[in-house]
């Protein structure tokens, strides 16, 4: 093998990037070349465990001898067409002048975040570790929940330029083989330049990609993903993303919380009902307030009607414009608080909530009842934080319906949204299962929750290979 020619070829394929490194040594007349990326390989390991042992070796050098010297590392033989791909993943390519083979030693290293409790999924009791941006770490976190041989990891590369690793994780004998095949089929059809995060795959895996309804589950916690896999779902782990996707998905999943499984089942059931009420008020509340003010004030209690009349008589805007203005103000403050440093974000919240709100009421631009309605709706929105984006869109839709058609418009909107959600399914799973279609056994862990020992079967709302969870015998 012409070492200089091969070295130049691989460097050219890597566009002679500034982090491309190569080192050459000659031992007993045999030239040895190492090509790697300094930015993602462990340079200390390379020097101490690879380069130095080969440099000090006394004896005849051959491909098998080099392979034996570095056997303590992750070593593999590769074809020439695979070399560049392996180097880009943190491998060191080793080739010799007296051999036509290529040796790849994986010594990938880069800074990773330690597993910690996700900010979006805190628990009072229960596991507090969360996924990170490192694929191997995330696979380890899932593997720790399954010491049996049923857990399967399968890898795919997606993205013409990023070649992002996507791992499909499922339990053999539990997950449906048909769903696994369908997921693979959809992923193989993906034609995209790059996948930066797992959210890039959501629309590609959705049956109705243009729908505002969420059709793929997601979680930042290994215990949640593990419990969903035990029910027969399939997990998708994407490199560089702390969000793991789960398929199939039902709306019911977002009404549930990991806290529900680490507390009393009666209390968990009560909380789920509270979340559903909060969800309904977040969607319909502002629209209903507008409708009552414009069209149906006669059904309000007289004392409350007098209070509203006193507080709104000096307001220059219509109820719709007033609620819309407050909503936009809240949304702007929310966006600002997300992007400012934490110490400024807190100050912005105080300024927005106290100074702007109080000053707006005293200036006669907005009324206290309107501020309260919008504030409660915005707070209630985060009883189901996974649905926050969809709820925000529906809030504005129902505000328009309430202003244009009153209560009848709101009722029509509710019926339409439920009917539309009822028509959505992904990977053969109805969006509103197990309520529509009604599946009695699945309602043991739906809006109400029963004790764990009574959940003897896996969900029948979607296909799985093993329905029995607890053997009564």
C-alpha cells in the first residue's frame, strides 16, 4: 500500500479540515500511518495506548501484530470505503505499507452533560435522572432498566450530511414486529440533509404531518420511556438529542405524569381529573368569557354582572380586542423570559405581571376580570405542558369563535375538535383511545387509575405481542 497516497486521499476527502491530523512512523522498514480528527478523539488515549506502544514495539511489524498491540481498545477491520465514515465518528484509521487492510480504533471523546433531572419533568418521589445529548449514555440509561435479553437496539443513519445515528429500541416478544417494520420503512424513506434533533423526525413519522395534534410521544426521562416500552411501544433515540420519541402515541399519555406512578392511586386519579379540567379551561376559558360579555351577559349572576360592568365601562376596547391584547402581552413576556438570562428573566416577570398589569388596569386599558381570566388560562395551560403549543393555538381559535358566534360557536368548535381528534390515528392507534373506541381494560390506567396489581394486561389500544403483564398464577 502506498502510504503517502492513501494519507493524502483521506485528507482530501475530509477537505483538509484544520482538525484532521496524521502521524507517521517507520518500524523495521514498514511505514505506519494514523489519520484521525483531533476535535473528537481522545488524544491522550491515542498517545499512550496506540502510538507509543507501537513505537516502542521491537520485532516484525504486520497488520495482525498492530491489531494485537492495541487489542485493549475498541478495534475493528474496515473496508476502504468505510474509513472516512469511521474517522468522522471518532475513530483512528491505521494502515501499513505491507498490508492492504485498514484498522479502525474507536477512541471517540467529547464533552457530555451528566444525567440530571429534566427541568420539564420534576418528580416529588421517583427517579431523577434524565437523558443527555450523548447517544451511548441514553442507551445505557435505558439498558439499566432491562437486564433481560429481550431489549433490542437497532441503528440507522439519517441525513445526507449529518449521518445522524438513530437507534430503534424495543422489547422482543412485546413490541409489535409490524409497527417496528413500519417505523423502519418510514425512516428509510426520509430524504433530508440533516437531523439535528429528534423533533426533526416527528413530522416524518406522523400520519398527518400538517395537523396541529401531537402524534408521536416524547420524554426526557428513562423511567417513563422504559414503562412505555413495557407496554409495547417503540423508542427512538437520536444522537445529540435529550428527547426520546415513543410510538405509538395517544392523547391520554400527556394527561398522565410520572408522579402518578409514585404516589397513591386515588390521589393520582384526582390529579388527572384536575389536569383535564385545566386543559378544558385553558382552551375554552378566554373564548367563553368573550362570548358571555358580548352575547350572553343575561345568564350571568346579577352581582357578578354588576362587577364586570363597573370594571369594563371605561375600557376603550371590545372584549375580544381586550382579551387578545392581554394574551399577546402574556405571550410576549413568556418569550422574553425564555431568552433572557435567568436573573433578568425573573425581573421581567415581575415588571410584566405587577407593573404593566397593574398600570394597565389603573390606566383603563384593561380590566381586572379580563386579566384574571387570561392569567388562569395561561397557568392552566401548563397542567399538561406537553400539549402547551397545541393548546395555545386552540386558545386563539376559540377566542375568535366566542367573539363571532358566542356559546354556540364554542360548542361547535368543541364538537369539531373532538370529532377531528377522533379521526386521527398513527401506526394503527386511535388518538383518543381508550375512550374512543372505548376499551374497558385500558381504562384501568386512563382518566382514573387503579392499583398496580390490578393492571394485569398491556394496553389493547395499540398492537403488541404479549397482552399479559401479571400472571395471576
